[in-house]
């Protein structure tokens, strides 16, 4: 796999190769999250998109500077609403605890929820309007805490874990395929909220220019030690040029290229740390008594229950853990891109593609998850060039203006779906356990 | 007079659109529920199969238009649908033979079949986009309106107009006819009864001599008919765009589960439940209250429960509530 990426580096450019590598690392983290749920415990979670988006939201809320004006304009109303929501939750909890189950209780709770939504809307309305009116072209939202973005990786995990707790409480009792549908729909609700609540993170207007944990290219290009480093690396190439002016121009060019490679390398380093840390933790967990218990629950719920294991509690726990890992990946993704675009969260890309990675790589095997993340993302990116090559090969006999050939070349981007689908179907049919199947050695 | 105006307003903006949208969802929901009841898996390729059927309809419509065949006031697509259905049935049987049959014979768990259907979803989506492209297409021709808003106002002398598009009437009519035939088939014919028996208890059905291959084949044939007509109706009424069809899968699932999955009648009503609640909750009632309340009490805000951005969220929330309180749906489907 690494060899393939290095080949891209040699034939296309190191820049492309490194960006593929970084995305592979992020995909690997997401896949590990899904693998913890599916491979360890057999829980099917089609809501990965929602958790990734929450991770991204965390990145925004942590790193952006607070918008003081907006806070003054509508901060009080929003805090008021938050307070109301907490009161509503406590009221419902109180009723659930203290009254026996009856129709009356159900209707009472429904009435509280409906009344609560109406009251919250009435309280929030002026605040939201005031906030969104504050300089709508650049801000129009509350902003964040102005902390280094790297913290958001942890906060994103907590956000996702919080959502997973609620979803798990609601939906984990369902049978497998219903759980899939329910989680998919809940994640759509989450995306809808992030998209349309502009006061929170500007909604579809996107947040751009997030702070970076690594240096900026422009600053690098002006730093002494970096220019020296580039010169040192390319000294043999530079020595061939005798003219001083030409030499300087060539060096400048190299510095510009080198700076973006260097930035991407910094990201790779950060992401690698996360992947390796997660790999160690998940491997340890897999072989621990806890991992053994999870497999027992996965393979035979009733038997595990009869042995005194609390299936419901363990399911909830692992659902939260897996979702938190996906949340980390979501925050990493936004950190790398430097922008948060709620409109780009689509189930195809953030749920089903990740599931293809899990199934292809091998469920229940962490190395399989990483391999799946790398292989599938690599194919996803390189599918278009491969398809173009194949089309040209098969239509070599046709004229360049032939309608069919032109049409096929225009639709090259969609061949990636075809490849993913065929790959998934073939793997499911001939290697249902994935490329690296689950392998448990009892030591 | 004001009361009449208010009623027309609701008819125009809520009732007619919701009935149309509900019919489109209902066809998809019956498709999902049949596959679930008889083949026992959640078919994630639903939306894309519908897109595929619509695509074939559009291609045949274009062909007819190019050789000059048309139905006059009716859209040409109606003529193309039967041919598209034949093609779609072939496609469904092809997919079943080469993909789903293997897992059915091996008695794989439903989750695995659902995963396989995701593979089918990817491939179908790719094929649709490669053949017809991802852009928005309208293929409606013929007379667009049955009653135009302006004409209606002149006719009745009311302030509010009522516009009825012919695509809406066609959708509702076709749905009613198709669904009645389907229920007649399922309840009265021998084949339909054997299908229901198979869905109820596979082993018992096999014991009483029902041929499973035949049941499965007929299920896919009905699925092909429903997918093509449901998709084409949606495309006629709104427009054809592969991405929207993929997204429609979600409210369709919601409709099928709300109605009680595995229960075709429930799915039929579930479609309307979802459509009506989506539109009821996101409609701004300001004008309605302006008509029925005296002037002094007129509301200042839009009187909208939720903004239209949350249209999908409404149906999903209903689904979550139903799953929590009545896991087998409003009309008793299979127990989860």
C-alpha cells in the first residue's frame, strides 16, 4: 500500500501523494471507529457521518475566536435556551423516575416536549436574529473559544460520545437492520441542524480559515532555516546551474514546492501519532478480558447474558467508544482542510464509503481496518485516472470525437462508485471476512 | 367567504402537494416493505433502483419524442413506462440472480444482505450517473395544468387560487389504481396468498408446497413495477436528479417503518403519514390565520412550527418516536 502511494509520489507529485496519505490516515481512524463497533461488538452504525460532522463542529467551536459583538447581541438568549433545555431534560427525567408507566405519563412527556420546543423557539428567535445580523458576511455566529485547534480532537471525541450516548439509549435495543436505518436517519437530523442553525457555525455559509497546528507555507518560505534545508536537500541539482540568477530562481521554486510538502509532512506526523496511539489501545483492548467479553456478546448475546454480563451496558459503552473515535477523525479532517463545510457531509462519502473500508479491510481486525482505509481511499482518489486509462484503452479504435467516447470521458468521475460497488460485492462474495480476517490468538 | 378562502389556501399549499408526495412515497414504501417481508432484508438500494427505472423511462420518452410519438395532452412518459417496466423487471431479476440469490441460498443473516444491497446501491448509482449524468432533468410534456390559479380565481371569485398540476392528478390516480390491483393480487389470488404465507412463516409455507423460487421471482417483478412507476411519478411531478432519488430513500424507509414494516397496507398509509406531517409542520400558517381570525388578532410572525429546512428532520423524528413507542409500526408489522 505504501509502495503504491510512493509510486504516486514519483509519477504524479509528492504533494498529491502526501495529501492522499493524510486522507488515508484520517480514513483509517474513522474505519477503526466503525470497526470497534462492528468488528468487536457486531453493532451496525450507519450514522458515522453525524459523528464526523460533530467532530468538525468541535474544531470550529474550539479554534475560532469568540465574536464579542454577537455574544453581546444574543448570547444571553442562547444561554437562556440552553438553560431551558436542561430544565426540560431534568423535568422529563423526574417524571420518568417517579411515575409508573402509563398513557398519562407518555402524553405528559409529549406535552412537555412540545411546549418546551415552542418556548425555546420564542426565547431564541430574537437572539438568533441578532447574532446572525452581526456582520453576516464574515461572522454572524457566536464564534468559539479561541484555543489551539489541536484540543478539538479531544473535544470532538467528547461531542461524538455525547451524541452516541443519546442515540445508544434510544436505538440500541433495535434489531440490526433497524439500528442501521435509525442511526442513518438520526445522523441526517444532526446534519440538518448543523446546516441550518447559522448562529452555531454559520451553517451552509461555511467557516473558513481555521487556525492551523502547523506552520503556514507563506511563513515557511521566508524562514532562513527552511530555505537552507531545501538548498541542502537539492544541493546536487542546484550545483548544476552555474548562473547565479537562475540558481536563485530555481531555489525559490523549490522552496515553494518544498513548503507545501513540509506542511503536509507535519500533518502526516500528527495524524500518524493518533493512528499509532489508537492502534495500540484498540489492540490492547481486543486481547484484554474486556475484548474477550465483547466477542462473547457479539457471538451469542443470550449466552453472555446468562453468564452475568450486562449486554445493554456493554453495547452502549462500545457504541460510545467507537463514535468517539469517529469524532476524532472528523476533527482531524477539519483541522487538515482548515474549513468546515456542513453542506459537504453526505452519507455516501462519510457513511457508506467508510463501511466499504471496514468490510473490505476485514472486520474485527484493527490492521484490516487500517488497510481498508488506505486501500479504499487510494482507489477512491485514483479511480478517475484509472477509469480514464481504461476507457482510452478500450475505445482506442474510435475517433476522438465519437459521441460514446466523449460521453464516457465526461462521466469519468462516476466510475469510482462503480469500482467501490463492484469491490464491495466481490469481497462480500468471495472473501466475506475481508482481506485481513479476524484472527484471535489466545495467549 | 373568508373561511372558504382559508380552506382553498390549505388545499392548495398543503393538501394537494402532500397527497401527491405521499403517493410517491407510498409506492416506494410498498417496494421496501415487500422486499423486507419476503426476502427479509432492508434494501438500501431502493432510491437508486427507482432512479434507474426513471432513467430508462426518460430514455424511452426521448426516443418516442424523437420519432414523433406523443399522447397529446398527456405526458409521453406514460407511454414509455410499460416498456421501462419490462426493462426494470429484467434488471431486478438479473441483480437477484447474480447478487442476492447466493446469500439467500446460504441463509446469510439479514445484515449481510443489507451490506450487499449497499454494493448494489453503489453500482446502480454509478451506472445511472454514467449513462444519463448527474444533472437535473425534466421530461414532462403535454398539458401542464388542469386548473390554473388565475382561472380558478376568475371562476369562483375567491381571493385564493387553487392550482392543480396534471402530474399531481396522474400521480394520485396511478397510485390508487396500482395499489388497488396490488392489494387485490395479494389478498385474492392464489399467488398473492402464497406470497403472504411465505412472508409470514417461511418453513410452514415450504411445507405446504409453495415454490420459494416463484415467490421470490414474483416479488422482484412487483418490485420492478413499483420502482419504475414510483420513480417516474416523482420525476414527472418534480424533476429527475439521481442525488434526490438517493436522498428520497430516507423518507421512504421512514414511511415503511412507521406503517409497520412487512405490511404493504401500512406502508401505503405510512407514505401519507410522513408526507402530511412533513408539510403540516413546516407550513407557515400566517395567511391562514389572517383569513379566519378577526383583524385585531392577526398574528405577526409566520406561525410556522419548524422552518422548511427541517422537512426531512420531521419525518425522521416521527420515525424515531414510532420506533421507541410502537416498534412494530402503527399498523402492526413484523416485531423487531
